[in-house]
C-alpha cells in the first residue's frame, strides 16, 4: 500500500466545491406503478460489481476528515436523509444484510434473547441475505472484517467448527478486532492469529484482502460483491502507526446541541443529566481526535479499492458504497460519547455511492434506510428480491430519476443495555435509553418510550432537536403520529412496509 500525504489530500478535498443536483420525491402513485429502476444493460453486458465499505460508529461530522469520501460525493450520489433502523451494531447490521426491520429479524440488541449473532442465526436470518441472493445470481461474494457481536472466528455453530455463514465465497472475519491488533481472523473456515506488528493492523489487512479479491475476480471476468466492514472508528479508536499524532489540537464540534442548556423538556432518562464539566469536555475532544486519526486508514482503503478497480478495468462497472452501521454523539444533549438514541446524531449516517449512471454531485432527498440496501444491490445485479424483505430498491433515486418513496422511516430499540461484556454497553452519562420506537418524517422526529414518555422535534424549526414540542401537538396530531408508528412497527414485507411508510 502506498503512503499518502494526508494533510495535502484533506486540504485539497475540503477546498473543492460540491456540485449539488437535488433529486426530489415524485408525487404519490401506487406501488404497482413502479417501473424498473436499474439502468438497462445492453444484451451480453457484464453484470455490475458492488463494493461496500461499512464503518463502525462513524458519525456524519467525521466525513470532513475523509477526503476520499468527499471525492465520492463529488463524483456520485450522497443521501443526506439516510438512516438506520437502530443506532446499535447488531440490529443495524441485521437489517442491512436481510433487508428487514428489527421486528422481523428479531434482533434488537447485541446479545441475549433479543439480539446478537446467535439470535440472527437461530431465527434463520443467515439463510436469506444479500450474500445468498447475489451468490445465487452468479456473483462471487466476499464478507470481510466485522460481522456481529457474539460471532467467534473459532466458534462451533450447529456442530460446525470455525463456522462460516452461507452465502459467502470468501470469508475473512474477526471477532474482537476493536483494538486493531491481537485478534483472530476466520479465513474461509481456517483460524489465523494476528499479533501486534504494524502489518497486523486490521484495517490494512482488510484492505489487502479486499484488493486481492477484486484483482482475482476481475482477472477471471466474474461479477463480484465485496463487503468490507471495518471496526474503526469504534473505541478505542486505534489509529495506524502512520496516522498517530495527526490533527493536533483538534476538538469535537460544538454545535447548538453540545452541552445543551435546558433539558427540562427531555424524557425522564435524559432530563436530569448534569452539564458536562471541563474535564469531561476535554476527554470528548481527546476521543474525537483519536476517531479522526483512526479513520485515515479507512480513507486509504477507499482510495486503494478505487485505484484497484481502475487498474483492473472495473471502475466503470462497479458501484462503490460508503456508510456506517450507526452514528455517534459526543457531547450533544449533555451526553458523553455513545449511541443508541433516536437523535439524528445517532440514526442519520453517511451514505455515498458512485457507479455507472450515478449523476455526479447529486443529493437525493429520499428517506432511504439500511433495509433498502439489499433490494437496491439486488436490482442492480438483476436478482429478484424475496417479497418478505421489508426494504425497497432506491435504484431510481440513485440514478437521478423520480420515483414514489416513503415519507416515514422507522427506528426500533430495546433497552436499557446492561450486558456486562457488550462493547457497546453504555453508562448513564453516555446514553442508555429504555425501549423506544420512533419515526422520522420530513417534518420531524416522533419517539414513543415504553414507560410512556414521548418526544417530538420539529425538523424545520428545530434541526438540532433542542425543543421537545410533544406537549404542543394537538390530539389529532398525536393520534396520527401514533398510528403511523404502529403501522410501521407491525408491517411485514416490501409492499406492506412501503405503504406503512407513506402515512396520510
């Protein structure tokens, strides 16, 4: 891997102008009127490849330190309203792989009876994923990096040692890879130990394996799907040796929600949170610097992946996707570093895509969710999606065309999280909310907690979600929001969930 002058690349990227080409939603029309969304391919044309780089806990405010993602935004489509079904690892990843909401995967947490790898496996989630679907359509499929909490590279599942899930031709997955060193990697059923040498740095290992996968399949003229899941910037946010010490003096953003002044309107779990003191704020700044440093190896990975596609002649026939499993708050609403809330810092994450037919600099306004990635990739590949998948292809929006779309996105979360070994277990100051369900609409965010608390934030007048105005809503507005949320919580399958996502 060649070295890069990161500071030069960063300054060059941040000084470039973004070309904005807004793609609005079309007027409502029946689901049956949906046209083929993927661009037509000439007879005999090669199927497009798909490469997904999925990060861990990457918040939108870190994109400014990823010049390669900024380059992708200029060259492709950026989805500012993209959100996840839960701001937590396993529920989000289960939704991405299966195309289903948590209430249909059964995965609401990272462990226990309602979460983790074992829940996804026990409920049959692995039997129908984007991997099995594209593998069945003739693709070479690869999954590398982080899978789900509870998966062990050397684990025995259903009597099979060193278990590898179905649907993947190439499997290179770590268990506890958060520190980037001293981990095990399950490579197609063989467990390989990695130590603490610079060449063991996990993101770089995945980079090398990903580019090798591209080269081998390009040489064999085989279509491929590659999903690269990094453990960064999840804590402890270990940077590669070459990136240690970057961004000296960098501090976390201090927007209007940082150390929020008035918390009297917040739900009970958050209302009594004391202000952050100077020591806590300094710790947040330190962690933010580490996060910015740790993602530079991801930037290198993206650049190397895209360079390899160019060198192998696959660049013009490959969709490259960048995103995160969830966002992250750092000081907003008086919370220290964490996730799991329904605030936009946690559920709205980057989604940037380049590829054939994607208009440069476009910013589609559709409320896309992670359940929509599987059907979109399948449509691009010409593979039919099972009707029990809850998501819907947004290939039309990706290619700059208007198409009916949902106006309400669902978030589902079970809590509070007290699992002792969960790397995402959070203390009260980090944010550890009780069970809640929420919907995001163009107008605002509505949250229902199981304990009876309610929240509503008007997106148009209060984009930073400072003022909970639920008490100001009329009875009719409250009933309409509750009904819309209830319909989405109960929906099953693409047709039903799409209609539930378009409340009157």
